[in-house]
């Protein structure tokens, strides 16, 4: 009987593994994870060296339509963009709307487009144009809540979260039980199995009917992780897709639902290093003037070494996939200010780091034109494009990413290794290597001139500075003088 039972168990386990819609892989159980096996996301081949660009269609052109955006596709392709992420394109609820146009994240209908942008057929044509250019499309999806005049409110009120009096609520902070302030949206109840299935139907609709290539999921960690397993099993069964999770939740990447999420902690570290340089200079001046004692500080100073701290933490937390690196996005721009305000003279230096470190880089609408204003969130705010003065800068970085395997995403690229001896608080220098492709990046993450010397970790050889075009032999002992916030990127191909 024991033998028969054992054979039955082996048969059932084998059948489950064979019929699973995605392959399994064994992981290092010494790492922080809740399971011994991971689902692997069904990702298209082109993700391995892709670059993301966020499209804020409301502000992009004077017409802010799908048709008017088509004219932008060739220049974005030329700049080296691979994936166009469109902020929500759905009809916006009028009930409890904020501002003249409302939030794009207050969805009135998951199965239609915002009439201000055009029809579904217009969107289908745009997707076709983007695909013909060799690029890809992901949609910003809002799974956590709907607008107040979404038909689900009246047709299925049981699909929503309710208070003790039976009233549908806006989303609440689980830590405090108080409203997040998103009063223009109604919170969905993921304990309802019927609602889950309808949400998955809506997700499948856009993949099948409009041929999009994946999704960026708004506030994905606010939705139960088992829903993401349920939903992505259905989506990945259709075809390979690129799935990006907003938020920074290793579980949603480790369980194979998403290939990537946001590197929020690294982004905030960028901001804090830049801010600390100003704070550090103020502190030194106060010490000289006798206002502070030596060693006394009014702020915590962040330096280049904090990048290593964050990297080490993420390598322990994440067992697969990768993170999205950025200096701006729609939330940061509208609510926290522009990259110029947050990073100052360091804005291009950190853009270089975001494009060359581990992870997939993102740029946001207007960054290629050095747009230095906070875009309105609830009303029209047209962008003055000018001459796209930073487009060559980004093109240089993204062309390098495409051709040099060392910079590819996730396991397709090489791991970062520090290459300097001393002065690590101010100079951040690293190399990456994959299949013989090598990159060396040297960044002065301070507002003062610095010296740097390459150590034994350097991958010695002949390199080309991708920005200056000059050739240089790099090896252990090579020294540099690096100007404030200067960046150097060397490639062997």
C-alpha cells in the first residue's frame, strides 16, 4: 500500500509540473523567500536589453490623441526606446472627479478608451505603428480601485470594500485604517472571486483585442499576491508579456508574476546623495564658523557607499527578475518635483548610473527635452518640447545598452563590481562583464573635484569613452581626476 501511495504521489507531482503553464526553477533557499520553488514569468525575448519610456499622453501633444502621438514614434525609436508605457488610456470618472480632467487612475470603464484620446480602433492603429517601428507597448492598469461612476458600482456593489455602515469606501491605509486621500476612487474587494475573474477578463481583452505587449500595474502590492498568480497564469498562457509592478515588493517578482518592479529605495538614495552634498557643504561652513562642533551633524549625510548598501539588500531580497531604475516618473515629477529640483547639477550623473547599473532604465515624458517643470496631474499642461537637447545623451546610453551584453537586464547582463581603491564615499566606479563584453563606469557623486584610482577588480584592457569617443587603456593603478558630478562610461565594444 505504501508503495502504491508513493507511486501515486510521484505521478501527481510529475503531472502538476508538466502541466503548469510556466516552468519552475529551484532557488537558493538560504535567501529571503517564502517558497522553495519559483514560477518563472513568461517574458518575450526582447526584454533582455530593453529600455522603458513613460508616455503621459494627456500632456504630450496639443491634441493629446493616439493619432497625434504616432508622429513621435520615429524619434523615440531613434533615441533607443524599446518599450512605450502609456499611462491609463481609459475613460475617466466624472463623479467625485479632482480638477477639470480628473485623474487617469480613476477608471470609468476597463473595456474602452478615453474619448479625448480617440477610439479603440485608433489605439489599435497606434499599437500597429509602434510594432512596425520595432518597439513595444505596455498599458498602465489600475487594479486596486475604480472611479465612482464605473458601471461595476451599480451592477456589482458587492465587488467593493464597504465600511461598517455598508457604504463603499475609497482606499484605506491598512496601517492606520484611514483614507489615503484618494477620494475620487472606490476600493475593490479582492475577497470577491467573481470580481477577480472579471478583472482578469478585462486584462485579457486588451492583450487579445489590441495586441499590447504587457502591463505596468498600479499599486500592485495593494492587491493580494495570490491574485497576481491567478491573473498572470491566465495572461502568460496567451503569449509572453512584459509585466512591471509598481511598488517595491520582492514577493511579486520572486513568485514569477512580474519580471520587474520599481527601485524606489535606490531612487530615493539618488535624491538623498544629491541633497546631502549641499547639506555637507553647509555643515562644513558651520563648523568653520563655529556654529557646529566637529562630528556634529544636523542631517544624515548620504554618500556613494549607500548605493552599495541598497544593492546588497536587493540582491538578498530578490531571487529573480530585476528592478526599474529612474531619475523621474509621473509621480515623482508631479508630486516631488523635477529631477533638476531634486538632483540639481547631478541630474545627468544619476541618469548615467540608472542606465548602466543593474536593472532596466526608464525615462519619463519630457526628460529628453530637459523639461524643468512639474506637470499638472488633473488638468491639461502642454509640454514645450524645444530641440530635444538631451536626446543625444540618452541615445548614447541606450545604444550602448543594446550592443553591450554587460548592461543587459537581469541575468542577461553582468553583475556590478566596484573597481576603485579608496575615496568610495565620493567616487562610485564599477565594471560589468558578460560574454566578453565589458563596461567601466566612473562617477563623481560629489560637488567637488575628486581623485580616483582603479584597483585589482578592474577588467584591464582597451576601452572607448562612449561620450568623448577617446580610447584609453584601463588597468589596476590607472588614476583619474574627476570634476564635480562628472561621469565617464567606457566600453570595449
